[in-house]
C-alpha cells in the first residue's frame, strides 16, 4: 500500500485533499493510500481514464477500443496507418438509476460506476487472461432489484474494419455475438507485418434487464497471435466462464506488476505517480511486444505510433520498475530491423548503411510519419535513443542472453553502421551530422544538434562496449566516429559557456521542448556545473509555455543535480510541480500541454516519473552492473514533520529486486527483496569519491545508513 497521507504544504485539488464522502466505505482505505481516485463530477467525461491490459484498451465510457498491433491505413500519405477502431463491449451503463459517482482503482486496475439505487458496475481488462474484458454488476440493495442496462456495443463496420454479418452463438451456456472482420488497408503489403489483419470479438450481450449479481464477458483475439481468431476467442471465453473468481485472478496478476514503483509521503505526488504507472501498464505487456505510443493504447492520439517518446521518456522509469516490460520495448525494435534497414536506404540523394529507425513506427516498422511532416525524414536521433535504451537495459540487467542471442548485438551493430554512414567528416577529422530536426521540432534542417550528436556518440560507444563484453570484435569505425563527433559549445555575451541547440542558434529563439537540457540527464554528458546551469537558464527562458508536459521534469532533475547544501530546493521544487501540472482531475489523466493536446499523454507520465527516480531519488545507471544513488532527497513540499519518505520500490537489478528508501534528511535504507545473494553496497557518505564502507546486501535484511547532503551509494555485484 502507498504511504498514508499526511499534511500537505501545497494547495491541492479538492479530490486529493479529502475524498468526497459518497464512495462505499470499503474504498476509503484505498483512497487514503492514493491507490484510488473518486469523482462525483461530470469532468470525468472531459478527461477520461484508460482501461486496458496492454493487449486491448479503451477509455472509460467510449464505444471504441483498440488492440495492440492492429493498424489500418497505408504507411505513407496525409492520413497514414493508424490504430484500427474496434467496437467496445465495455461501455455498459445502468439505465434505470442515476449515476452517483465513479472510482478508478489503480491497484486493482478496475473502474467502478456507482448508482443511486445501490448498483455498482465494475469493468476491467483481465491482466493474465489478456483477451478478456469483464463487466461485473453487483448491488448493495437488500434485496437486490432488477436493473435495466444500456450498451453502446455495435456490430456495424468501423472506419477501419469491415465485419462479416454478426453470428449468434452460445458458449458455456451464455448467449454471445461473434463479430469477425478485417482491417481495410495494409500498411506495407511487401512486409509480413504490414498486411491487413483479422480481428474477432466474442461478446456476451447485455440484457435489457437483469438481477444482480452477474457478469458480462467478452474476448478479443487477432491473427497476430492466432491463425483462427474466432476459435481462439471462443476458447478464451469458455475458459473465463469456468473461472471461479475472475476479479481475484486479475488483481493478483496486476499486483505482480506493482513489485516495482514509487512511494512518497507527499500525497499529490503519490497519486500522480500511481496514476502514471497505471496509465503505462494499461498500454503495455511483456508477452505481446507492440511498444508504446504517446497517447497509450486506449486512443488513437498520434495515430498510435511509436516515437522517441517510448525510449527516451517512458522506457527509463519502466526499466526501474519491471525488466520484462522494458525488454519488450526493445523486442519491438529488434523485430523491425529489416524495415529500419529499408528506411536507411530510402533517401533519394543519400544511401545510408545499417538500420535507421523511423521517426514514427506502427505495425511493420516502416516510416509512417504523415507526408506533410518533415520530421519523418529529418528527425533522426530516434535511432540513438533506441541504442541508449538498450544500454540502460543491459547496464541494469546484465542480460547476456538478450545481448548475444536476443538481437541486442544485431541492433547495436546495425544502428552503429547507420551513424557511421550518416556523418560527414571535415578536413580537420571532425564528424558532423547535418540537416536534421533535433528534439526541438521548431528547428528544421539544422546542423550539429548537440543532443543528436552526443546521443549518437554515446550509442556508438555502447556498441563498442557491448561487443567487447560479448567477446565480439567491434568495427573500428564505430569508435573513430564516436571520438570525432562534435558537441558544440559557445559563449554568450558575457563570455559564459553554454551548448547552442544547433550551429547558428541564437539565444532567445523559442524552442518547443526539452532538448539541450537532456545532455546532462539522461544522456550523461560530463560538463562543468556552470555550463549545466547556463544551459538550464537559457532554455528554460525560451521553452514554449504550451509545449509538451515532460520538459519541466528534466529541468527539475538538472536543478537538483546542481544544488549546493546551502541552497534552497524551491526552484527545483517549482519546476517539479510544473512537471505534473498537466494531470487532469478527477482521475489524474495526463494531457500533452497545459491547454490540452493529446489526452492520455503517457509521455508526460514517463517524464514525471523520471523526475522522481532520477531527480529526487538520484537514481542513475551509468555503467554496467552498477546502480548509483547520488544525493537522494525526500520530495520538496513535504511538511508532515520528521520522517518524510521517498521509496523506490523493487528496482530490478542483476536478477534481483532492490528497495531504496530515502527517509527524512539523514537516512537511507536498502533492502534486497527478491533474487540471489551477491550484491554489495558501496558507501561514499560525504560524496568525495572515496568510499568509506562496503556492506553485503543480504536478501531480506535491511541495511540502514546515515545520509548527508552529498552522499552517494553504489549497488554492485560482489567483486566488481
């Protein structure tokens, strides 16, 4: 359970300060623990929450759902491949009584509607029975009375799927409708993953009137995992109908995913963290690797495509919570390397080598960026972003099987070859990457973006390192290009050094989002503190105030890195608070910008969680097999007295799970909760680079140490 809520320093929205008095009493502990969010207002319809399990998802109340990997539309054009809309059987409401309130239970991954007559409708997408959707209707009335139901489930064609005539059938004594169809337009018929797809929905019809308690079941299958989707869906439905307690098996499976996460004494942050993880988990699963899009699986924001958002913003906190989920994101890329090779060779005036991941990727891995956007051709840092996600995964897990036989080395070699072919080298032997779009997408066809160049440099260096660790000879040109890639520096009018966003950048030019500020974190470019501060100050002043949500978490991380012991954390705290200002009541749904944009914007969730893990928590992965905690702090804004806490729960590391708990101003605790013995804690209490102590971390035995402002701790394998 989340830490109990105590006194807040900040003014919070009413639903976070004190839960409305109307939800059933059994939910009050979950509300107090920030595990659930309640609403009695109509604002839930404006910012609906997601409901999904990574195989299928919808937004609450919507008549549309989406299945992972199912897209419709050609790869090119003004309206390219996008998530295929499917009819949702979860939009069931009680017609015979007014709605009194709704509750999102993030620990249960379930949504509840409460009605004035005592009826409760609970909906969920089953976590382990991944094709299964459940509507459970119960009543608090004694005796219960029949309820009238309304369902928006439709058997008509959608704009993306043509269905055969619906077939009535009976499965396990339940009357069902079998709806089978196919997407209309292939993404790229030359590739096996780019063809049209078949989908089947077996849905139990909602009766006009029924006596609670009862459940309505549906199963969804596609030809991505079955040659006979309707047969598979029928089989799944029958298994579910025979299950004694679907809710218990669902919550147990979802609970397994919560071994990793964030806990904090500051309740608004705790609620936002739980909501953020809930949104990510609703869109992803390890056994069906179809990656993440900025809007998640529950909607068609950004056409459901995968961008750099996945590897740069969402991957890092997921890797700190669940290694299997992180690996699935890499598996998505590995399985589309052939398409990435085609992308590298698709340019009219240049033929690049290796594999170049598309700016926007959907089903097949070919470029699916709309033809009107220059980003598809020019925003090329995404390939390096994938390489650096692979680095974080390997550094955290030491997964040699993935590296050697799971496609890791192949990915790194092909992407390194791309960057070798992409650079141009001048007469001085310096390498440049010209005419690109950097993360700041307001800049087009600029040269030598420090972000792009340094990300490529770091990716090339990891390609060399990974091959060396695997006893495979790396290509010499990988290291040569890495050493020669320029990372621009300049001086402002006062002579102070900073990193210009690209060659010719003029200070004061507005930028879209975090770009240069990402050099220090997450890219890890070593620089003087004064240069880091200049970068933060210069670009904070010119970042579009209505830009994407994740920018301000990176500024918060930077300011926390630069804090001196005598400094106030107010600036960092204000930036951190700004990093989750886009979560909207009542269910803390992320939006892309303060004014709206994409709803369900889980890219913002990823940036915010990084602010917790790597900002306040000080968590870093900078070398293989070493987990660094540098100058950790309790989240600013805690005024509950002594003992504020920030807990990074169940961080996966070298086959173990490690709890790292920051307590108050002067204590830190480490606990290995799962895995084998063999980890060691190296302690540098004053942060001077000379460790004072080394302690074995035994499974199940907590190690508690004192902490001062500059303390640094490294968890490693014994003998490293």
